[in-house]
């Protein structure tokens, strides 16, 4: 399982080393994960989910229950 976590660190090894000789390049977890982007994406997904769930319910509230149940769309 440990080897499964490190695949992203070896992703670009086959493209050669673009850093000068003697320079050590390290990819850290902070470079791969940004809490602000994660939170922004989560909020966008949450808003889309709420909108897609509440819009049909709001439209159905304006109709009689019989018409909402028998609607064949």
C-alpha cells in the first residue's frame, strides 16, 4: 500500500531531469494539495447539488399533488 501512495512522486521521472546538476528537487504534499482550491471546489459542488435538488421540488410545490404525481415527462 505504501508504494501505491508514492506513484505521483515518480510520475515525471521518465522525462529527464531539467534541474542543474547538484540541485535536489522534491515534490511535497503542500505542492499537490491546496486547501483553498479544495474548499472552493467543495462549495461549488455543494451549491450545484442543492440547486439540482431544490429546483424540481420548488417547481412541484406550485402544482397540485395529483398533477405532480401524474405528470408524464
